[in-house]
């Protein structure tokens, strides 16, 4: 590990030690036996509450630890010792909780995703005939469709991609990313497992097919939720949504992919049947213009302001500068700003659905800030520092948003110079993202 990763691991283990010692002290209280009676019942009720709190603290620590643990697994891909250790962990032992079994299985699948297949790998591409008999329904205000087949409970998300002419890199990127996502675990990574990629007969489109976990019934786009006027029942739910989105961005990068298209139209919200409330679970889709670590950015740009709003100034308009991970972090910052305010920055008018800036953004269509990339970024940073955000989500959340929006600024103390925290492929920000974004978000409790 680098010194930075070692420092993170050391702090995580120090925190774990403190939490385990506190839990041990709580357990020791059970050793003192009292005579039966009201006093003992009150004491047991108090101890149970204390133990429940200790368990919650340890579960919270696990969520903070998971990203760095998966990063460590990736860093140690060449280590046979790590492979032996993972193989020795049991997913069938009855003493292991379901959460631990899921985590162990996900770690093994994640490690295998980077290994070269020992046999001829099964192709990720599927013929269009596979979709015969399926029904597709558009997700409102979103880039995807829900695919269902009568009599089958399993539903799929179809993520349609336009084929870039004369670009072999695109197919290579799609094939490798789909292969790596075959066994991804949504409950840990915020990414759906990929069933395959459909080649459409017109040769102008291909589509990822992602599996929807059985436990989720409602599928909504984040933009639709923001425009609906419905709000979360509690601040904890909204904060959990922000944490899951930040986690999904991290795991996309850990899979050696830059997303390049993060906005509410590429974020899905998943709700369980009968909940009757705004869900906190989200996943990241919309992988139309991804780049793998060994690939180059291919031209794909437009001048639509509602898309430029989520792009770093270096990536707006016809600028085709090499796309790096920090550009995704900037897009995440804009989305976290919307989630924190729980107001959409974009609204749609008329039958044609023309996009215009909402009052929440604080800009009119004819204002210079909307058309000037630097002025727009400065406006979003000021908004992240405002009492509007801090009154709703707190100072720490506000600071995370600001960190994301300024991640490429030379004077950003958390990230600083772009070259100082990325590898030669522009993928591995890793440690600083864990520390300054995921760590701070996961440390917020309400």
C-alpha cells in the first residue's frame, strides 16, 4: 500500500479497536447478576439498548471500511496469500451473518472480475432475438427502460447506447465493463449486475441489460423524484441516498471505468413494495460514454446546457479534453447539491419537454453564468456554501459538496494538483476519495 492507504487503514483499525473495547465493556455489564425483580428488568432493558447501539456502531464502521477493503483487494490482485485468505472465508457457516456472507461473496466476485479467464470466456453480447416477447417501459425523465416478460419475476434495466461509428475502443470498453459487472453486488456497490449486452439489428445501438434485485419493486429516475414534490420521510433517508450515490461512483472507478455522464437522468432510485415512501436506495446506470483505464476518450459532445450543468468546465461544449476521474467527482458534487436541497435544477415545459433552469438553481436562461463554464462552476460552489444547504444537510455535507466541485482546483487542500492524486490512466484517486468524500459522508449521522 501507499503511505496514504496505510494511514487510512491505521485510522480505521484504531477506530475499530475503540468500538470493540466499548462493546466489550457493555458486555461485561451482563456478568453481574442481580436478584430477580424490577431492578434487574430495568437493568437488562438498559443493557440491551446499549448493546443495540454498539452493534449499530460496528455496522457503521463496516460501511466506512468496505470501500478501502475492496481497494486493498484490488491492490493485492497479484498476491496468492490474499487469494488463499479469501478462499478460506466461508459463506456457508451458520455462525456468519447474511451481511458477512454477502460481503465475502462480493469480494471474491470482485477479485475474479480482474483475472484473465482460464478458459474461453462466455461472450457478453446477446442477439436482439433475446428480447422477443419482452415488454419495455420508459422510465420517466431518465435514459433507461424497464424490461419485463409475462410470467417471470425477474426484471431488467435496459441502458441503450448509441454506437460511435469507426470507433473500436467503444466496443472494447463495453465488453470489458459488462464482463466485470456480471457479478457486482448492488447492496454493497450501488451497481446492478449485468446480464449481457444486446446488439440491435440496426447496428446503430447496443444496450446493457442489468438485473433488478428481487427485493425492489418501484423503479424511479432521480430527476422524476426531484420534480415530483415528494420528499423523504426523514433526513436520514436523504443522507443515505447521498452516501449510496457517492459509493456507486467510487466502485465504478474501482472497476477501472470513468463514467462521464453522471446526472439525475442516469441515477435510478429503487423502492421496496409497500414502503409507500421516497426510497433511499439508488444505483448508477447511463453508461453511454464510459472509458476504461487503457482506453482513450472518443469524441462525444453537445452544447445542451442541461447536460453541461453537470460537466466540469474542462468538459463542457465541444471540449474533448481527456476525461479523468475528477470530472466524475465534479458531476457527483452537482448531484449531491440537488439531493441536499431536494430540488431539481432542471424543469421541463410544454409538450416537447424543453428544458429550462428551475428557481432552485438561482439562474435565468439569459444570464451569463449559465453559458460561461467558469461562472457556472463558481455559482454552484457558492450555492454549496450557502445556508440553504447547511440548514438542510449540515456543514459537513456542505463541505463534501464543495470538495467535489473544486476537486480539480489547485488550491483545494483535499485534492490539490490533478497529477498528485491520479495514476497514469487518470483512474485511481482512491485514497483521497475514500478519506475526503466517502469517509466524511459516512461519518455523518442524524
